[in-house]
C-alpha cells in the first residue's frame, strides 16, 4: 500500500502545472469565460519551446497566473495548423486572440517568468 501511495505521489510531481487545451476545447472555454485565448505555437524538437515549458509554464504560480487571465491553447506545427489563418515559422510564438478571432498581441520567442508576465500583463 505504501508503494502505491508513493507512486501516486510521484505521478503528481511530474504533472505539468499548466493544462494546455486543444483549439476546439479552447474555443468552448473562451465562449464560457470571455477570456483572451493564448495560443502557444511550438514544434516537437524546439529546444526553446521545451525550455520555456519547464522554466515558465511548469511553475505552479505562473500557471495559475495564466489560467486566471487566458485560455491556454497549444498548437504543434509538426502535427496541426494554427487556427484563425495565423502564419509563423518561429517557435515558440504566442498569439493572443479575442472572442472575435482578432489577434490582440503576438509575442515571438522564449522568455523567463518575469519577462513573460511583463509582456502579457496588459492584454485584455
């Protein structure tokens, strides 16, 4: 029994702090919440994408900060197309889209927690 509980504990440690949604689920949640959708565009082998995931989005406080403000959606360019006709070859890139499908801000590149918070603070 102790081994099972310990195993469950270890599983919770490896769970990402920020739960990314598919575009379809993101649209549904955006309709309900009226929040801006934050689309994180990545590639499978992108070192900077992975680095940002670990150093920024896996931080529980940052994940909570994002969930309070945005609907977090991840799109992998190796597997799917970016919605709303958005085009980019640079990963990671972040697109902030209102409920009308209008891009209100684009942020290319990998950032640390403080810089990413600063860049996204005023998005409404």
